[in-house]
């Protein structure tokens, strides 16, 4: 019996899930939060229990040691040798990594070199990979790339209308993200619809704190909303999504605290979106509470959010020349019925209808009416399972 652990590292967090393989049974999961900050929190879930501990965790290496100690302490494993594979979610693989890869020193350096494409993510992934290499040096490490699923996009979709030398010399192009999620839910959608994915046109909407919409033609990504970095696309929790690029030099020239392009990009990544417009929160639950209270900034933030998602779904219906199903997934996609209703009600001209009795919190599957010309699905994503399957595949390769 082998055990594989799926890792999703952020700059100050480490999410994990441990699987018994090949049964794909989840043995435990957890998250370590506030890495590098005072009062870090390690939470472990196993056997229906939830244990949390507050302590100071200065870096990812210490976080990994605590994770592994927790597995032993709670008798989830009896020895480290039971772990035979570690799968790491990596956001940006650029044009180097078109599929998952076994990680050695060369690959670690390449992932680090690609940090410009995902400055909030890739450095954290590298930190976690190095931490596991230090603590479990003999265990197989695999990188599973968010961008890999989108390498099937045609040139006219991934190239920007700028001089081609910036692509040929500097690799400036659309890369996309959330690929493991879009891959998983599109295949699950085919099961729900009872049709081969090779026959389907799908629009998958990964709507969490980060938001990406993908046009999926016969199981392949042909366009996606995130671009050169995960900043592009619809409005998100703290990210602006698409803006006029001329705003960047304008703000540098006219706003004292924004001294250079890096300052503006940081603002667009961390202080914009729902947080920036509402002025108080990036969490849709807080925004919906603001709607109830008729908070004008909450209403505005919500309306912009809905508007941008509708526009991307609309353009991808054009890209696909029709669509069989729209699939909602991720934190908001799975848990915000009001948002789903307001997005789809704005597409009623296309004959798309949600059944209010099915569009409720906790209900998954087909939520459209029988008369709807396009199916509307809610499917919980499982990126960790995709990562774990990739580890097992590469073990056998």
C-alpha cells in the first residue's frame, strides 16, 4: 500500500491532502496558515476529526516538518516510508512544461525562473518543493502545472496582437491557469451529461478568489481568460482582471504611492477586484451581506463581478460556436447560488435557464430546467485528485 500527498503551496500557506493509492481514498487533509507570521495555524482533518494548533512557523521547511509530524502524531501514518509520492501544484509552467514532470534540480530552477509569470505563486511552490526535498530526500516529487491543460490553445488564441518578436524572443503569450480544475470538471461534466467528452462543447467557470473561464472543445482548452499571468480575465477577489494597459503608466505618473510598474501590478493583484471596489472585503459572502444592507459599494462590486463573468461566457459561446453546458466550480462557483442565478439570468436570450429549486447551496449536478437549451452544471472541483493521479502515472512511466 502506498500513500501519495498532494501539495498546494501559497506564499504563507500549505494545503495538503493524503491519499491511499491506488484506491484514491482520502486518508487526511489539512492546511497550514500564516507561514512566516506570528501565530501560525496548523489544521489536520482525519477520521471525522479536526485538530488545530497555533504555533510559530517561520518558513515552508518548518511547515513541512510539522505536517509530517502531525501525520505520525495522529497515527495517520506510522513511518515516513509509507509516503511514496508527492505531487505539487505549480501555477506557471510556461512553454517549458507542457505536461506534469518529475522534479529534479534542473526542474526546480526552471520553475523558479518562470516566477515572472506567476509572482504570487511560483516562488511559494519552489519553497515547498525544496522543503520536501530536504525532509524526504528519497521520495518522488512531481510538478503538476496549471498551464499544461491550456497548451492545446491555437496560436490565434494564445498570441497577443503585439510585435511577434516579443513572443519569439521573450515568450509573451497567454498561458492560462487553473488547468487541473478545468480538466477535472470538464471530464466530470461529460459523466453527468452521459456523453463522450470528445463530442462536447463546454464552458468551465472556475470562480473562487481567483477566477478563470475556459472554452473546452471536445476535451481540449481552446481559449481561457487568464493570460500571461493569472491577473487577466474577469474581476476576482483581489485582482482587477482585464484593464486598459495604458492605466499603468497613467497611475505611475499621477499617484505618489505608485512609484513604478511593480507597485501598480501589486495593487492590481492584491488590492483590487471585489476588495478594491467594495472597500472592505474580497469574500463574496461579505459582499452578499452588503447587498442585503444595500451598501452601494457592495452593490457596485457585485454588479461589476457579474458583468465581467457574463461577458467571458458570452465570448466563449462565440469561440465554440455554441455550447452544450456551462459548468460552475470552485469556492464561489460551488457555493454562491445568487451569483450563479444572476450570471445565467443575464444569458436568457440564449435559452439558458436555471431551476431555482435546484440552484441551492449544497446541491450539485445539473441545475438547469428541462427546457433549457444549454445545461448548467455545478461540479465540485478536485485538483488534489488530479495531482495525485499524475504522480501515480509518472511512477509507472
